C-alpha cells in the first residue's frame, strides 16, 4: 500500500497560511515531486500532472496577470482539479481572485508561504521524500562505527546487543536495538532509525533494558544513519567453509538496494566488537580504492611468476 501524507501535515509542518479550501485539507499526497504550472498558465494541460503539489511563484503569477480576463478563470478552474492535493503560493504573493473562487468551488486547498519559490520547493520535496520513501522494519541492531552505519543481524540470542554495548563502550554510537526502521530516501541510499518507543534503549539479557544515552551520554547515540554495511552473526559451523581472504564480496538486498554483507562466525573467545571495527574500517578503505585481498592476490601472483621465471 503506497504511503500517504495529508495536506494538513504540510500546513502544520511549515506554518503555512490556508487562504481557502479548508475542506480539502484532508486530501492526500502520494508523490514527492513538485510542479510549477507554467505551460498550464498558457493553456496547455495535455500532460498536466494533477497528482503533484502545484507551486505558483512570481514567474507564473506575473504571466497570469497578462492573460485576458476570460482566460484567467479557465486556467485556475482547470488547475484546481479534484486530483490536485493543493496549490501553494510562494513569496507571500497576493492570491488571484479567480484562484480563490475556483479553489473554493472545487474544495482545493490554497496555501501561502513567505519562502522563496526555490526554497519552498526544496523544503517540501525533502519532507515528502522522507515521509513517502519506501520503508521496512528489520530485526537487528544498528550502530555507527567510525562513521559507517553497520546493521548487525543474526538469530535471537546470538549476541547482537552485547556486541553493540561493547562498541558503545569503545566510543561508537547506537542508533537502534532489536527493531530497525529502514527507509530508502534515494537510489541506493538506506536510512535507519529506531522506533520512537525504544529509541536509545538497549536490551541486555540478565541485566534488562538500559538507556544508553543516560548511561554513556549524548555522544553515545544517534537518531539515524545511512546503512552502509550488514554484518550477519551466525553460530560457528565446523563443516562450513568461511571466506578467509575477503575476495568474495557478498551483498544482501534491503528494499531495492544491495548492501555489502559480511558473515561473522560466532564462537567463544572471538571479540566481535573489534572484528566489526575492522570490518567498518576495511569497508571505508575499499570505498577509497584500497582492497587488501586484491593486493595480496596480486603479490601472490607476482611471486609465483617470479619463481616460474627462476625455474626457467
């Protein structure tokens, strides 16, 4: 089911003035794109996207004032369709009488903001992209390690929360424990945060629920972060062959984004917090163009070639 946001939410969030059409404040917005109806002011409505929020700025209204009086009503009446969520006038400009009359008749909300047109579009787009972004909830723990958002997953009782606690003690930051809300704000960009109910809380078996911000300070938590790496914890399996070089780069799909995945076997004596620190640092190095596994392979190849030359 597609996400929705009401026009009334825009009014509250940006403290916008409702000029008319209060009956339509319950209309829903389903797309984050804005639209400036310049061609429509000239009478071309063939491909007009009625489902978008309509923005009238200085340019559109200046052109509108040059139209003959009989055409003004037609433009505004067609602009205020039943599918149009709302019409926003920027810069605190005067709202044309024809727009007020048409919007009142068709119950289309007309909002006014003092912001400049580009600033208004930017702020509205940011809000709508955030609210309407595809989202999901995953069982796991999300931490910020050296600026890398690491999503720790694994079976119940594997040690995710304990590993996060050790990372917090080592100076890293907790974002979410147990349930991680993830939204895709743009292509290949995932943002994770904690549900409001459990924000800053961490559950440690045998101890109970602790408030990380209260115990370790405000620097030990973050509200959200970009998810860059998934670390899957699993019980060590003797018969399973684990990647020892790091040449096989696995990924896992979250929503529509493929995220790098490292599988970490868990058994007594392994310090998972240090391993995750190294995994995060290694991820950063790879993004900067350095891959230790590939360098080792190249060195090995060069050594073998040199030995073969000596044999010849």
